[in-house]
């Protein structure tokens, strides 16, 4: 999200608040994980503030969302097919987020 916004606006990367997503995006499980599509949709609707406004605490907390402090709004996202060609095409156009299913083997 940070790199994509910087590329789109041709400005330096701004550090966004992961904690805001952990605390406020309610479709997922806070620190227990979630889907990036849910985060992208939340940011598209609500915007996102910077980490200096809501610092990362590495634990679930209460939502301190304030739309007036939002600095980045997602303008949409697309899921890319799981082929090498589709990924190479997407990476050539803009930053890409990749999700990995972190099952028990990865967690241990």
C-alpha cells in the first residue's frame, strides 16, 4: 500500500499504520491474521492514517480511527491469477502484494 501510493503520487513513501488495520478492520482476526483483500477494501472505504498517529503495538487494541487523519485511500485492487505470466505483468505495472497461507507448519 505504501509503495503503491508513493508510485501513484510520485512522492516519498509514507509509513502507514498497520495497527489501525489490526484494531479497526473487523472482518479479520486482528493479530491472529486475515486477508489482504479485506484490508484493501477497508482502506478503500475508510482511508488509512500514518504510523506516527497510531503506532504499532504488536497486540490487539481498540479502534482509534479518525477519517480526518486519513492520508491514503485505496482506489481499488485486483487479484492476479496464479501464473508466472500474470504476476510478471502485474509487477511490471505497479507494486504487488503477495499472500502466503501460513499454516501450522510455518507457524511452528
